[in-house]
C-alpha cells in the first residue's frame, strides 16, 4: 500500500537541510552548481575521497540514490529557502 508519496522524495526539506553538516552543505552547493567531485575537493581544500564520502552521506540523508537526484533536491531546497 502506498501513501501517494513520490519515491525518494526528501522528507521535510528545511529540516533535512538543518541536519546537514556545514561541509555537506558546501558539497551540496557544489553539486547544485554542476561541479565535479575533483573541483569541489579543490575548492574546499579536502581530498576527492572525502567529497565522495560526503556525497554518500548526503544521498543517505536526502533519501536519494544518485548524484542527479542530489542536484534536484539541492535545487528544490534552494528554491524553498530563497
């Protein structure tokens, strides 16, 4: 039985954003801007592997399965916040 919810839709957009670490928010902004992990890592002064770890955490927290869905959620959160 379904509740009519969209699969992989983030629950509580603003609350979800509040649950992210400052670095996860920075990585989220980079993904939203279309930047590569390597570029995000360079900008933040961290290793690319660390960016990948943050991406994994973001996907888990936002309840999505891939980078494209992270970018879509980031855009929705930005629209909701602004």
